[in-house]
């Protein structure tokens, strides 16, 4: 046995009702059962807080089954193995996977992947060198496929996936236009990410701002938000343009009232394509994404911004931050 303090878990005790997440979470302090064969006990150091969690607590058909009431909330995490009954990992190894929102967990070893904290800080395997980075990489290079000189527009561009998508787009030679909320995020896009133009969607009509920022139209639109911004982008999509449907956070508030794009007939008029995806499609190509992202980072072409909230007790507050735009970069909890 290890000398751990009592573990903390965050459980989803009921599904949100009419978009309200109040009363959805409960913090528990349940001791762990005995470790079973092929399991490892992991002391979790960092958790990823993702907009996709909103879908995981919605009892609807999706790419993963919903979390069941009473279960520990699903989350990606990284941590250190403190006890092992698996041949795959030994005590002291660092791993990543679905750890759940908890401080300490007994996890099946076959659901975990080894990480190398000697190569990069462990939380980077949840942000730029993890699923966030891979999502941006495949969304841009495999679905959007911007060609040199083409215009690529990215929404939620100052966020985790968006900021990496902007930079990968520039590396591919595209002219990149970022959209984010507020003057500070707009300045970050221009000064730190070095996008070619940036729009503050809270500062005025998005269609008008887009027409100015992308005078030659939009060849690739990397969509993280859906709603009115997607409609504005559809209105200016070029012939044979590509819309990468990565997310639709403006619609996550009430999953029973999701509104589709009203401007979708532009896809016909412009022979344009709109394609969704999840990382499930690319699991076999993770090493390719890792090598590319790590290489660009080492070459100084790619930066990752992280927003770290300290203390697992702040999980409900951190979750709400995503929907209020209160995060600056990849939102993580340092457990
Ligand atoms: N397909 C996949 O496999 C996959 C994987 C990961 C993430 N995603 C999706 O990618 C998107 C971004 O995720 P992330 O982890 O990178 O989060 P993030 O961008 O770091 O954080 C979410 C951001 O969304 C913006 N936002 C919130 N409400 C909005 C609204 N009503 N209208 C416009 N913007 C709004 C906020 O930025 P502002 O301050 O700029 O408004 C907020 O900071 C999400 O839609 C997520 O579901 C998809």
C-alpha cells in the first residue's frame, strides 16, 4: 500500500437540466479498492478541462457513451504510477489517458499510454503535445488542407485548439485570420501567434469584419464555435472551400436546443465541403502528429499557451470558465 492521503473525486450526479450545470457535480472522498490484476494506481498531477465534457454529460448519441449518474467525471489526465499490478508499467512511470477528475485512481493499464516527462513538462502531453495539439494538427493538415497563399479563418482562435490551428495554418503557408472574444485575445493573436489579421467578434458585426480581414474570401474555415460565426464564414466561403467542423461551443449551453447553420446552401453554390471529425479517426497517426508538433516547437515555430487552475476543488469553476471565455489557452487543473 502507498501512503496516500484520502483521494478526492468529482462525480456527475445528474445530467444538466435546461442547460443548467448547477448541482451536476459532487465532490467525494472515497478510498480506493484493492488494486486488481492488470491495473495501476496513478497519482494524477494534471487534468484537462475540455468543452467536449459538456457532450459527455449529455445523455445523447455521440462518439462516446455519456457518463452515468454517480460515476467519476471523465477527463484526460497525466500522472505517475505509484503502484502496479501490470507488466506494462512500473512504479515511477508517467502515463496519460482517461484518468477521471480525481487525485488518485486505479486504472486499467491497457487504457493508458506512457509519456516522457524528461522530454517536456507532463501537462504538455494534455495540451500542445497531446489530444489538443493532435486535434488542431489533423483538422488543419488532413481536413482543411490549406494551400500556400490560401486564406484560413479560425474561431475560438485564442483557445487551446484554435491557437495551435492558427500556427499550423501559418506553417502550411496559409494567410491566417483568427477570431476571438475581446481586445486582449485579439492582441494575443496578432502579437504572439502572428496571425495575418484578427477579429474581436464581440466588437462588431462578424460578417463585416470578416469581409475586411479576408478580402479574397475564405478557403478554409476551422470552426470551433458554430452558430452565427459559422453562418458568417459560410457566407464568405470560396469555391471548393473546406469547413473543418471541430467544435460548436456556442451551441453547447443547452444540447436540446442546438441550432444548425442557416447559411448551409452556400455549400452547394460554392461546391464547398463541411466535415466533422474526432481524434478517434486518427488514433493510428498519433506518432506523426507528435513528431510534427514537437519538431515545430523545438524549431521555435509553435508555442503553446496554458491556463492552469490550481486545486482539484476548483473543477466546477474551471468547467464554467470555458463557456465564459475566461480561459487564456489550454485549460488545465494542477491537481
Ligand atoms: N473534434 C474534436 O476531436 C475536438 C477535440 C478538442 C476540442 N474540440 C472542440 O474545439 C473547440 C475548442 O476547444 P478547446 O479545448 O480548444 O477550448 P478553448 O478554445 O480553449 O476554450 C473555449 C473557448 O471558446 C470560446 N467561446 C465560448 N463560448 C463561446 C460562444 N458562445 N461563441 C464563441 N466563442 C465562444 C471562448 O473563447 P472567446 O473568449 O474567444 O470567446 C473560450 O475560451 C470546442 O468546440 C471543442 O468542443 C473538438
